[in-house]
C-alpha cells in the first residue's frame, strides 16, 4: 500500500473559515468528552432561546442510527431548545443501548436547560456499531452547556469534524419585509463516508421569524439542490442530518405559509448557503484532488437529469479518469447509457471545459483534445451533457477517485 | 501515482484454461487484423453448421454499441451461421459509420460462408467512441474464416481478451434422454469495464438439439443467476453480450418447449457453466486481490435480496475494507440500510467467514474478531447477511477495490 501522508488540508479547501456573525438567540459551545478522540472537542451544543422553530431532513437509509430515529420522533413539535452533536461514535446499530443513550442525553440536557426532552435534537457521527460511552457524554453535559457563547461558531464547526480536513461554514444575509436577517451554517462530511465516520451533518441558524412548516418546506427544497446533489462515492450514511433553526429575534412579522412571496430573497440566500456547505463537503471528499461540476440538460425530466448526473458522478471509471486528468468522454457516454433513463445516442452532446467533444452520435469532426486536456489538468472540472430529448436539467457535484481514497478507507479502524 | 507493475495473471485465476472438447458443428479460429493491438489475434470467428439455433442476452445500457443493436435485430431468426468478435475497439458511440461497419462485416462473412447476413452475429470490445477500422476487418475475413477448426477453443478465448489477464473457459456434459451432450463456453471481462475496454462477453455452444425459444429461456434464467449476479465496480458496459448456440448434432430428439422435463440436467449443467464463467470474470476484476461471495437471505423477495447484495458488493467502502482485510461489518450494515429495500435493524444478522458478528440490532456479546480477521486475510471471502423478515434470497459475487484498480483505470488511454 502506497501509504502517502494525508495532506493537512484538502487542496480544494476554501482559503479560510468565514467569519460568522452572531445570531440573536443562538449560543454555541463544545467540550472534550473523551468519547473517542483525545485532546480535542468532541461534544458540541447549540443552545436556542425559547420560541425557536426547527425543521430537519435526514438520511434515507433504512437502518438509521438511534439519533435519527429520535430526531424524527420529536420533529413534530416544530420547536427546539438545543442541538447536541458528538463526534467519534455514530451510535448506529447499537440496539436498545443506543436508543437509551439518546433518550438519557436528551433528558440530561433538558434538565440543565429547564425544558422538555423533546426540545433536544441529537446527532452522532463516527464509528458504526460500537457502544457510545454515554456516561462520558452525560457527565460532560453541565460543562458543555456552560461553554456556550454567541461567538462559538468556529468552535462548534470544529467539534463535529471527524476525518474532515477543514471546518465548513457559510453565512448570508437576506431581506424580509425590509428587515435584514442573518443565516449562518456549518457542516461536516468528508465523503459521506470517511472510514466508518459515516455522516454528513449540517446545522443552519437564522434570526428570521419563520413557522416550522415554512422552515421544513425551505429546507427540503434547498437540500434537494445541494446536499442531495453531491456525491463522493455513492455511499449514503446511516446518520445524515441537516437541521434548520429560526429564533425569530430579527423582528420580521412571522411568516407562516411556505408560499409567502416575502420569502423570495430568504429562499435564494438559504439555497446559496446550503449549496456552499454541500460543495465544501465535496471539496473535502476523501482523497479529492479535483472538484467536478456535472451539468445535465435536455433530459426527459428533472428527475431523469439528476439520475444521469449522479450515474456519471458515481462512476468509478469516470472518477479514476478525472484523477488522471484524462478527458475520457467515452466513459461519460457509457455512464449516461447505463443510468436507466431515456436517452437517444444520436442526440447526445458531451462537453468538457466548455468544449464540445461529441455530438449526434459521434466525435465532432476534427476534434482537438488540446484545450480539453488543459482544462482537465486544473482543480475545477466542468462536464456538460445535453441529452437532447427534453427540458429536464440538474447539476450535481463530485470529486475524483484517487489512491488516497483507498489509503484512507483501507486503513484499519483502530 | 504508485505505478505498480500489473501482475502477469490475476492472483485469483484458476490454475489453467480447461481442455474444451470438440463440439460437432462448431469450428473456431482467429487472426491478427491489426485493429488496435499489435502481434496478437484480435478477430475471432465461430462458424456454425447449418441448422444451429441461437439465443442472446445483452446489456441494459440505453446507449448500446452498434453490434448490440444489430444482434438484437437479427435474433428473431433464431438461427446462426457465425459469430464474429473483434477486440481493441468497441464500435460504440460511432454513429452511422459504426452501424455501417457492422452491416458490412456481416455481409462479407455471409458472402464467404454462403449464408444470409442475418445469420452473422457480431460483437466488438475495446475503446469507446473511436471509429472501427472496418477495412482491416473486411480484408481479414477470408483468412479468418479459413482459420477455423474444431479445436480452436483456446485460440478463440484468447482473441477476445482486452485487459483480461487470463482466458476464461468452462465445459460440462449433460444427459438428455439418455444421450450425452456437451456444453463449452468462453468469456472475457475484467470488471465489465477495463480502461474503456467496456465489455463482458460470453459465448456458449452445445451439440444438443434445442429450439431457439428453449435456448432463450435457459439463457435468460441462467444469466440472471450468473452474469447478472456479479459486479466489479458497478459500471455496466455498452456492449455486454452472452450468446448460446446449439448445433443439434448430438442426436437427441429436438426439445421445443422451455418447460420440457427432459431439460432438467441440461439446465443444471448450463447454469453451472455460466456461473463458472461469470466467476472467472470477477476473479479477473481489475486489481482484484480477493474473491468475495455475498449471500443474502431472509429478504422480502428475491429481487430485494439481489438489490441488497449488489449494494454491498458495489460499496466502495466495503470493497476498500476488503482490500485491507478489515472485517468492517459496520460498512456492510450501512450498505444494507441504504439499499432502499425493507430491512429491520433489529432483525439483521451479519456473518463473515461463517462467524456471527452482529445480530438483533447489535454486536454479539463477547464478539471475538480473531477467527474473522484470519478469514479476511484469505483470498476467498464469504459474507452472509440475513435480513430476518422474509424468504427472499440471492447470492452475488464481487472483488475488492485496490490501488491497482486506480492505476489501471487512471492510466491514459493511449
């Protein structure tokens, strides 16, 4: 095994973690509970003022972790006082003991905050199938809650990392009824998958006043075009979670209908923030050397375009070619063909880096690979496929498949 | 890139190519047409006596190669006089020129043999999107047809190889009405995918007298449990083809109904041969170091069991763990969960090498990894998953994902 030393930070990382402004009603903190890691924070809390509304989207896995089951159960309340996240142990496939760990943690946090247990959302990320040392979590709760502050964003974003090589954050402002509201978010994920660190997590906060059903609608739609439009290696986690909380402190008149036209700017900014976070996850894809955007147009439907894009983005053949800077359009065509979606070979157009390579069933006459080869050697790759039979379009993002992916995922758990 | 030298032959290869007996009515040969490779045979012919019946199954790709389209068109005749296969160029995504190449080749072979064009089946395997130098094929046809002999099995099996590290063959005998019939087959494939050598091909011949609809029924069912139950990297080819031809020379009374009870032994032996060939393809999986059998039981249906098995077998996380001899059952559970099929976390049982690791929602008490770790270090790995909710079962075969896979597929086309 070519045991190359992992780079400190992904070559695709943003220059720095953004400066996230305070959001009234949100305080964050973290402590070192010693769950698995030594000498680093591994337990994070976001404490939310009373009256905060919340929405969530979760993994589609049929074998989700105990925290996912818990969050789904309490989401109907539409309100939250705290979000607790531990890293190092995913509390997945841990049976009744895993369930009890979640219930006990929620109860302990609730008793310190003086709220109901069903106001406490919990996520866990890390090794699957090992029992979470819940006593360490429970005894750390008082210190954890005492640690929170309005400035704790970077601390929180770092505490939830597992194999991530950089913390992921984003911030936006939006106007609602002439009032400026803020949206902050942070996320973790390094391929949805990292060596058993099987999770993509995202937490987004705003001071806007938005009813829970509005949040849920916004989050569901926004995730579809961001967190659900990325892939590192086709492996979906048992613990994927994105939560969106709104404290209502900004002073706008509460919005209660998802189709309220006053949401226009907020929706746009939220979508932008979710996409930013999702793309940062791809940029931290295990072993990633290239960030790849795949735009599919002209498909039968949006769903078909997504499926085709994901089939290209998940193809080991396409991804190894990308790693080798090989403009291997034949593999792209093969992926389109096996997507299962309707395609007409003779109407297909493939572009790389904006250059048309193949169209109408064959290579363009006099195709010159030089500009395409130059594009392929870069860090940011654009693949465009037009199916030529409809109006469905979708864009997905992925990274290349390198030796480091195998090094990272082949290394033994302990 | 850790440019390890490819081994001459896969470490999982059988000891040798089997000795295939003659089959009355079948003659095989090959020539070096110089399509892409130098100094080796790259054009193969199987010439079949008049009266030979034929059946075929093909890729489900929606962008298949020109030869696939041709074979599907002529299959209704149910009879064949020749099968022609070239390696080095897949004749895929080559538009009208690609179509013409197939039609012209069939016509040339037909004129030499004195048969109709629609009696000539054609397959191509190799680079996608490059124009097949059909003139080299056409001018080689007379020598090709002149080269055939009853003993040409090994020559034929070698001529169709692309990145394969060994030729793949199998033979069986079966009894029909007290008469012994022979079945020979050979195949190529090295992950369905090889660097653009995107194809799995299989050709099976028997001297039994079987009507075309009977052959089709036998081949479809047998492929489902063999060629459709293997995966190297989830990438399906644009050219996958399996043909089954029957010369009728063995002397049994022709069988015309697929449910004829006299087919019992033949079906069993054909299934065994197809599975043998399919498993040889997995054993030649690009970079493969381990041969992996995944048995799924207790699923809601056979289809669900197959889907769960394939999700495990296609998981890059599972496959990199296998390469590292890591008994990482958590990744297996995660794959089961995201298969989309109905599962109950608390009824799931996972075994590796026959040892129960996890059951009823958690690790078995006092789990000792020692025997499992020893099993994982071997060449042949057995994973068993019982879903615990139904009677559906299915077995699939795969290999591990190693650095060599990336070396092979990341190397530039030329």
